[in-house]
């Protein structure tokens, strides 16, 4: 079973498929507050003064978010 992020969290790893300078340095995914999981790219850059910063880009949704089931009180409890 694959690891699943909780809402408002994500992770990136070194981009082992990077073949050109414009490809991101790191790739991963992020889970938005609504539960939708999107691709995440991160690239290291420098300001004109030489300070290091990271640029982030959230890409397309990876998979449709599963609906959250709610207990209404009419059905038996799941335990």
C-alpha cells in the first residue's frame, strides 16, 4: 500500500529523471485541504543578491479525492 499524505502536507524527493536545466530539482506530491492530491515540483534558485530560495509549482490533480463518509445516525456504527 502506498503512503498517503494527510491534508495540508506533502513531500518531495530528488528528481532522478532530470535531463535538462529547466526540469525541476525535486518532485513529489501534496495533499490540499480538500483531500485532492496534486503533483508538486520544487526548484532551487538564487536571488540577485545570492540568497537561496525554492520555487514551488503545484501541478495537475493525481487522482480524484475519495469522498469522506459521514455517519448520519441512521446506520449502525462501524465497530
